[in-house]
């Protein structure tokens, strides 16, 4: 068993040595990676700062002479990430712990984000009580607030650092008594307004012997899903809810970036795509909505979330984007259109019901989708059972075909 500690030994050497000693006292090996730039380390690390800087693309001396703290943190973050990946591949890293302020929080969590989901990751940080999204991203990083600054050992810092060190020991040394059954895994994307569809599809797939992982399409959810696709964790994607593209296009707060919808096609895995919740763009509280949208149609989802209806021009562009992404896919892919509404709010009598905007979306998909790509149009709303089951059956068909092909090839 082994834990990697990432820290700045020129400023936090005493605290990092304390964490190391607590972990080693429990019989767990420790590998210390020094990412301090300005001065010599307070003790000799297992991987020194010069090695980290070189892995980040430059030398420690040039960082010291340059005097640009921001650049130095970027370089050391890249270097620490490269080293963390190598140590994990070699079996030297079974968990990773970071201690520090904003600088080392940035560096250490960059290293953590380079590691697969499931590898224990814990950051003790002065920044942990604020907005941690820039540090966590879409990886399973646990953040512990240091309460006081990490500057010297005292009755408070000893307890907090010891707790973190022991937590890391528990994560790498403990054996969870969890039954794991190997099953083909399907990722599904969901929003509150597409929940009935996803629940019905998930239940069908699980009855057919698949394991399912549902991702909340909140930007980080979409990025997490596509990351796991690239890691080979997922065998097929039932992309019910592609709403993150509406935020990417229009400027909402839940964008998953311009690469959303790319990973399944790049990996060649089965991908069933729909247009769930492309009727909406997400913002925070009402006063957070940019003034340029003041004449639009809104729905207050809750005090923290304001939804804005997409226009026909926007949905037409979204349809073209979606078709282009699907056209580039290298594996089995199909597109399903729910002609009676793309979300819970986009059916007759609900606030986002807009047949013109929906038709612009559907027309764009029809126009730009390659003729060889399967397109299924149904007189149903996205949350109708018949639509959900059609999606699930297509995914089952794709995965069954892929399994048969693999069996044939191996024979």
C-alpha cells in the first residue's frame, strides 16, 4: 500500500512531514512529491521539484528566475500530473493527498484530476469552503477545509492533518465488502425534466442484465461521462439529455464544453442520441441572468436555478451541431426525435411548449444528418414510456450486436 503526498516543501515541509509520519505509522508507504519553487525543501522528497518542473516542460531554475507565480503553478501542476500518472501506472500510487493554500491546491488537484475515478484523492485546503469547482472539476476529489492556514503545527492543524492522513490510510488500506459483478455498462444522461424517460430506460436495461450509470447533465456530469467513456469504463451511451449543448451555444452556466458528444464516437462504442432538454438554457438566480436576455421566456426551477427557453434560431443551430457530432461517430449510432416534446416543460400546457422551436430543431437534424445514420421519429414526448423503451431497446440491440461480433472475432 502506498500514498503519494504532493506539497511545497519549501513552505509546508513541517506539515507534510507530519502527515507522512502519521500515514507511515499505520504501515502504509509514502512517496512525497515536492512542488515548491522558490526555496530548497525542508527535507529530502522522493521526487524533487526539479524533476517535477522538467516533467512540466521547463527547469526549476528558469521558474525561479522568471518570478511569475502563475506560470510556475501551471508548470508544476502539469509536472505533478505527469508524475502522478506514472506512479499510478507503476503501482506506487494507490491514493493521493495534498496540503496547502491556493497555490498547492491548484497544483495538487491538477495531479489528482489526471488520475482515474476511483483512486482515492483528498485535498486539505484553505480554499475548501468556497467554490471548489475549479479544483475538483469532474473527478472524485474530496476537499477538507483546513479551518486555519496551513502554517506551522498547532493543536488545530495537527488534528485536521492527522484526520486527513488517517482518512487516506482508510481509503487505501480498507477492503470494502462490496460484491462486484461484471456486466456491460451503459451510461445515461438525465435532467430533472427528463427523469421519467431515464428511469424507464434504466429499469429496462437493468432487467436485461446491464449495469447503468446515470449522469446529471450539469456540465460536470457530461464531462465526467465522456472522461469515463475514454477510460473504457462504459460500453454504451444512452444520451437522452443533450441539454449541455444549449448552455454551450447560448451562454448558460451548465456547459460541458465544445467536446460534448465526441467521446462515444471517438471510442467507437454504441451511442443512442436524443434531444432531451434542448428547450432550455440554465442560469442561477433570476438576478444572475444577463440583461441581453430580458425579453425571453423564463421558468424558475428553484431559487438557485432559472431556465430560459431556447429560440427557433438557437434550436436550429443545436440540431445542426448534434447532427455533425453524430456524423463523425465511428461506431453504431442512432438518433431519436420525440416529436411531441423534448422535456417535461415542452409539452402542451407547459411554459416551454413551442412547436416552432421544436420543429426548427427537428428540421435541422433531418437536414444535416448523414443519410446512413439511423433516424427514428416518434409521435411521443421524451418522457412517454414508449419513447423511453424505444431508446433502451435500441441500446440493447446495439450492445447485443457488439457482443456477438466480439464473440465471432474471438472464435
